[in-house]
C-alpha cells in the first residue's frame, strides 16, 4: 500500500480536509492529518507564476517510504498547469486555475485532490514505483476528454467530467497493464473512484435537469401524496377534539 502525505502550502480556499484524511482505500493510505505550511517566497516567473524550482526550494518534502508527498497551493504554476511533478516524490496541486470552475458545477475541491491522488498512485505503479520529474506527463495523459483520470484537460474547464464519477478509460487500462500494474489494483481503483462524486443534493439537481418531465411528474405525485397524508392526519386530530 502506498503512503501519501498531503499538506497545504500558503493560503488555500477552504475544503473538506477530513474527507481526504479519512478516505478508505486499498491502494494508498493518507499519512496523518493534512498539515498547513506557509509559502515564504514570492512568484518568480515572467507571468507571476511560481516556477518548479521556487516551489522545490520552499515546500517541505519529507521523504516518504513507498509513496510521495502532495502539496496543495493556490497560486499560478508553470505553463498554467493545475498540477505538476516538482521533483522525485513531490507533487503540487493548485486550486488557483480550477476553483471557480469546480464551484460553478457544485463539485467540491476535495474531489480533484482525490482524483489526482489516484492518477499519481497508478502513475507511480506504472513507473517502477517512483514519481519523478523525468517522467513525461504525456506518458500518462490523453488530449481527448473522456472523464478519465488521465484527461490532459488542456482547456481547464474540461476538468469537470473527471471530478464527478471519473473513470479509467480502456486505453489507459491497457497501457497500465503493459506497464505491469496488476489487474487486481486496477479493479480496486476503478471501484474506489466511483465514490468521487458530487454531494447527493447536487446529484439530484443534475438528474432533475436531465429529466425535466419525469422530475415534474414525480414531484407532482409526491406533493399529492403529502397533501393527502397531511389532510388525513388533520381530520383525525379534528375528529379526536370533537369527540
């Protein structure tokens, strides 16, 4: 089982840390609580982004045996990415380019963190159990948006499908099998990522939008039944008072 250490660096938007800390998986274990750290430097890129070298210098990177560290920030990264491998066993995820997009779709920020944890875990297993900057990100991603863990999302808004009921597409499954990731681990990942989804309330809203006529009929029936029940109870109460 892989060990994942998650930390925040600098000021980040509020998200449900407990959901990540308590996430149950047979592939990885979240080590301890999510610790908060400061970001003691300013941006150093030409477009106000934080370069990989800057983050490498200023983000704590404790060596994790059989795993890696994920640092969550809220700043612009190189090449406008929202996630980058900084060095061996250190990954950075930035909420900066994606927060508003996800919130507009009622997708919690922790979903993208969990999605990327699974993506990097399987990438780790596919690459001789290492996360290294020397590994090309193109080895793990595809340009087509399928709702897959490995959607490249060159257009940032394309992140939405892979943060609600994400999948591992057939092409990626075959690629990982060739890289000696066991079928058992792939099956575990496929089952566990089904839990990465919107909250029930927003799921129901989405369903009602897709099936407006059916939703209207169901709401009408439920309203009628509730009205009948309330009237029935009211008549019983009145009857008891009269008697």
